[in-house]
C-alpha cells in the first residue's frame, strides 16, 4: 500500500503540496499517497484528529490555521518547533506522533540551493521584514544555524520584540520600524520579506521602498503569488540578486518527506517546474 501522508488546513483546495510530494514519490521510487484533508473552521478539529489516528497514517503536514492548535494532540515536539510554537509536519512513529517545523530550515535550504556562497559566512547582516509566523520560523532557523546579525523590522514593533526573545547568545538583533529599515537597507547583505504585503491582488504594494538600494545584495520575498512581487522587481531594478518565494515551499516539503521516509529526494529542476505551474 505504501506510505499514507495527508495535508490538513483551511483553505487548502489550491495547495501545491500534493503535486510536490507526487514528484518526490516518483523520484524516490517509494510508493505512497499524499492527500488533502481539509478541516473547515466549524468542523470538530479533535474529531478529525481522532479519525486520523484511527487511520494510522504515516505522517501529515499542517498549514494555516492549525499550526499551533495541533501541538496539544502530539506526543512529542521537536525542540525547534517548540521554540517556534508552531508545527507543520507530524510523523507517526509506531503510534507516537512527533511534530516538527520545516518552514525555517526549508527556507534556508532554498537559499543555499540558489546561492552557493550562502551559508558560509555567519557574520552577514540580515534584515527580516515582518514578525508573523513565517518571520518567526525563519528567525529561529537563522539563529540555530549560527547567524549573528539578524534585525527585524515590523509595523508593530512589539511583535518583532517577541521574536527577538528567541535569540541565542550568539545572535545580536535590533528591532526597527519599517521607516528605519527603509533608511538602512544598504547596511544589509540579505533582506527577507515575510509579510503578505504585495500578494495578489495587491500586487502594486511593497512593504518598504528599495529605491535607495545600491549594493548587489540578496533580496528574498516569501510571497509567491505573483512570483515576481513589486518588492522583488524593485530589488532587481537596483541590481540585487532576487530569490522567489515558491522555493521555500519546495524545500520545506523536501525536509518533511525526509522526516517521514528517511530519504532526501533531489529537487533538481523541480524549482523551475514549480515556477512554471505557479506563473
Ligand atoms: P504569517 O503567519 O503568514 O507570517 P501573520 O502572522 O498574519 O502571517 O503576519 C503577517 C505579517 O505581515 C505581520 O508582520 C504584519 O505586521 P503587523 O505585525 O504589524 O500586523 C505584516 N503585515 C500584514 N499586512 C501589513 C500591512 N498592510 N503593512 C505592514 N505590515 C503588514
């Protein structure tokens, strides 16, 4: 019968994850299925979880709005997911459910796969724009990897301060307003846009202006609809190297598949294929 994996969340009708995992099954030559199990907001969440336990599925992904809520149903939570307070991947180990979060590490893998130099120098200056769940995941992954200078700018500065509490003793973090961040953009080597600003249909919006950018830094946006956001377009116009949002999806899935099956499947060409599907 093979592996049985699921995706829970709402809404997930348009999720691309089943397509990605289908590619992983083909490439790994493993048998299995990955199906969407949409849990509507007025469904009984615990009822659905009981059904999933009874089915003895091998693993599942959790997306919004259940990444926090799932935690109380787990037997174990990985230390990084615990720090983030959110789980996006659960593995069933002989009836024991263990939760992980592959978003932040997946994001770092996506950067490493595109920029071969990325990952060697932990003293680069990084700016995260936004302080929601995605920012928290990326901040945690960066601190775990030993990055030393990670600033956070957000409209609501207190949310950024909450994330900075996750710093370890090697990390230095300054909290900035969006206006301050805009003034300081040339101080950074990597800028990561994690808010929903610029997402369809608001494609003309950008969290800050990059008009004064004058260094060929890496600029990354986790929004992937559209693929080239206004923010990335500004970065490209300024001569920066740009990193599209869809590849985080791919690499967080690669890590989940690895947790479930023990196999690291090659993502060769998948980044490009995914880009074509999303365009
Ligand atoms: P996710 O979990 O997907 O990261 P989220 O928790 O809703 O999403 O976080 C949204 C982020 O986008 C926050 O940083 C939010 O800023 P606030 O903390 O000030 O709310 C930011 N954001 C959303 N819309 C914004 C807007 N119009 N201008 C500035 N920031 C915005």
